[in-house]
C-alpha cells in the first residue's frame, strides 16, 4: 500500500534509500510517497508540480509491481490537482520500465532520459505548428535555453554567437534554474 511519507523519520528513510540508488533527496517537493514492508521502506517517489522524481526501490522490491504502484499514485494525484501531462527524469536503463507505464520517451542524452505521460508536449507542438517556418535543419534554425536572471554578458555572448551561426534563433528563457 502506498502511503504519504510525512514524518522526519520517513524522510530520513527515503533519503537513505535514494542514496543507495545513487540519487539525492530533494526538499523542494509537493508530495513524497512510499511503501513499507514491516518497518522497512521498500520504495519511494516524489512529485513536484508535474514532474515525478526520486524513484528508488529496495533491491528486494525491484522487478515487481512497486514502481508501477508508486508512479500510478503520483500520476493520480498530479491529475487530481489539474496537471494534464506529467514528466519523469530517469536513467536511460530505466526507460523501458517507465514505457511499460505509458510514459513516452521525449529525449535521452548521457546519463539522463526525459519521459512524458499525457501527451502535453505533442499537443503543445501541434497547437503551435503555425509558428514553425519550414524544416529546422534545412532552414538552419537553432535554440538556446537560458535562465537569464540576471541577464549577463555571458548570456549575451551565447545568444549573439548562436545568432551568427544560424538563420533563425529561438531563445527560451526559463523561470527556474533546474
């Protein structure tokens, strides 16, 4: 059974389980859930907005249904508060596990993969298709993503260099440095 992890002791157990999986416990979350077997925390996961994270399973619980139970509970809660699309960041070797839970792979590079449940990115891109001017590769388009708070000379250099190397440059300014 999936339960809320609310106490400091629960948080310490979750942090220990995450450490064992090579992950870090993050304080800035909306919800932290887990599953106990007796006094042992067998799995944990968290939600921050529409991002699921901090999935860790005790080795004895891997290969079973616990990952799906944790993800399903957090998905239910995310949809209940109004999110229509949910993302998860994971290691590339865990992509198949999340794909079995109806997450679709959006991108993978190095030690990280981004998956989505709900199709929000696809709907967004379809709704804004009219803004795309031809094929990005053929028309020499590029994009930069910056958290320019404050906008520095380094940001300016990046944008100017990128603009000189392409026909069209999209600049995405993000709200948070995450």
